[in-house]
């Protein structure tokens, strides 16, 4: 009985992809994540960002698991939080909290390591999915994320589904 209660408590406390159905929450303030500034003025990603992306890619093929943060199963926000945590960068655990973290940026200015947010529910613009930009050049944005159907994969923002579901991009570093 204690295990069931603990599991239920964990499920309730871990919000993630598609977890906001029927829940109304207050808007929270944007959270700034403080990291070391680099002198990189060009578009080349820093070593930290490269490390975050490389670690996230080690989870490719990992099945989707709500609340998951390991190779046994991973959800979209779990992938983001786990990849950034590898570089000792703490981020909020849920997609709804992540969408208020860092600075909003125009999709035309996204760089590797930025976060992309999506609304994947039909007839809704409410953010419920997140991914990490892995490659970016003018007219081309690739990102890694965890989907309920295919697990951790890399997709392109120009794909019709993702382009239609796109809501915003944020820079946390």
C-alpha cells in the first residue's frame, strides 16, 4: 500500500508532456538561469552546450515514460532537465515551468541548446511539449525530444506537424 501511495504521489508531483489536461494554474514569473558567459559571438555552440546536446543524444531510442529521466524511460521535460543537469544546470522539472524559464527568442534566432516549445493537443495553443535545438542554420532547425509514440528522437522544425504545433523558443544559457 505504501508503494502505491508513493507512486501516486510521484505521478502527481511530476508534471510533463500532456500532463496539463483539465488543470488550471496561475501564471508564474519568468525564471532566469545564471550560467558563465562565454565570449562566443559567432553561432558556434559552447563546449557546455555541445556536452548537453551530446548527452541528450545518448538517450536516442529510449522509450517514452511519463515522469521518466533514465534510459529505462524518458519524457520530454525529463530529457531536457537530465541533459542540462549533466552540466550542473538546474532547470524546472515540468514543461509548464520550463516555458517561463530563460529569455524568449525569435525562432529565426535559435541556436544549439535553446528550447523549443509546442502545443500538440488539437485545437489548443497551450504548451505541453519541449525539445532541445541540436542544429540550427537559416531555414533549418533540428531538435531532440521524447515523443509518446517513438520515444527519444530527433526531428526537424520544418516538418508539417512540428511547424504547426510550434509555440515559442527560449534561451536558458
